[in-house]
C-alpha cells in the first residue's frame, strides 16, 4: 500500500512520521512520544491555531492533565527546535487559546515524489488578487449604472475594465504581503510594508496605463488619475487589515469587517483631503479630457445637489471606494484563514 506524507520538512528539520523521529541535518533530536505527537499536530496544522482542547483530545487523548503539562510540552519543543518564545520562528503562542506553527512546511509523499504544501504566502497573494478583482467589478458596475449613458453595454465594459485594474491592484498588494510573509516567516507588522510596496507598484502601473496609455492612443493629455500616492495609502490600509486578520484567531469576521471598513473609509478620506483621486476622480478626468464619452459623472453630483462632479460627490465616492476595496481584501483573507 502506498505510504502518504512519510516525512515533513521545515527549516533545518525533518519530521519522519513513519519512524516517529525528529532529525536536524540528518541527526536525531530526542523527543518523548507525547511531545512528538504534539509537534506532529502543530506541523499538520501549520499556519492555523491549534487550541488547547485539541492538544488535550489528540495528544493526551482525554487523560486529565493540567495546563502546565501543555506549557512544559511546548517549552520542550522550543528547546528542541532552538526556538525563542519572544521572537518565534516555529511555535507562536496565542494567549489563552493555543499555539500556531509558523514555518512553511514541505511534505514528502515518497522518495520519488516530493510535493510542496501550498504556502500561506501564495494563498494570501491569490486571495488578494481575487478580492481586488471583485472590488473592481463592483466599482465599475456602480459607475456604469449611475454615470453611464450607453445602457447595459457601458456597465459591462466598465465592470470589465475596472475589474482588470482591481485585479492588478489586488495582485500587487497581495504579492507585497506574500513577500513579507515569506521574508519574516509569519504574518507580522511587515505585512503593512508589503501592502505599501504593492500599492505603490499598482499605483505606478495604473497611472502609466491610464494617463500615458490613453494619451498615446488619443493624443489627449489626461488630467490627474489614481497613481503612486493613492496606491500607497490603500496598500497601507489593506496591509494593516491583513495583519490584523492573520495574527488574531479569536476575533470574529464581523469585527474584522468593521475594522476594515473604518480603515478603508480613513484611506479614502486621506486621499480626498490631500487632493488625490480614486476611480471616480479618474473617470471624471477622462470625461473632461476626451469630451465625447458615454460617461456623465455629473449624474452622481446631482444626487448631492451639485451641477458637476463636485467636492461632495468626490468625497463620498472616494471614501466609499476605499471602504469597498479594503473590505474586499479583508474578507478574502478571512475566507482564506477559515479554510
């Protein structure tokens, strides 16, 4: 019968599940049987919280023990791995709840067929890409429905175009956060820096495609559009939300969603009061530069008693766009964490 997952590799270590042995550089590391089971449980759930109850049920198998027994077990495992509780590379304490294994894990199914377990970094990048695409489609459909004059076709075209831009933004921010996780080995405040770098890249590319690309095709000088500054602010907000989600196993999705909404509103507000432009402002710049388009952003301004796409309309749509984007990224990471 074919063996499955005989060996698990992380850092300098190999956890041989068939021979029940931990090795470092090929040399055995002594572990008691129950401590080996505890390490195997942590590694099997790498990246996820393992509660105290699971340790009691699956390692001690219902034998009554105190919390001190589990604390001693984790202390012994950290010594065996050369880990530091204050700055962990392998085992992180989640106070009052349990423990999480931080390192990336490679699972070897047999001598000829090593298989890499999908890393949390790669899954974060994928989740952010899909979430960014969804936010873009929603934004494009919103402006197509309220400001488009071409009927359903305008809605579909804008949803597709802005969906592509949202995919670009989500992918760049997701890759930035994934790089931070790969560098640090865990989700920590470096995710904020990763989000900022990704946002800056997305803003630079979006600005180039928007202003320079349209200018090249039409010969018209396009006004200010979403660029590096806006990408930086949104990336910082998304990175902060991502860090909060990935570090905390105990908080509920509604709480994360509320925090993400506030962060997104704040990002949109900061962009607006500092003279930046998000999607609505960019579309209005496009409308003003090209003139003959099927966009009438004045329709949105009229809802606020303005004759044009004025300050109130710009402010309201900017904070709304910020909230939707950061919330979409956050919900994508919440779904990822639960899976």
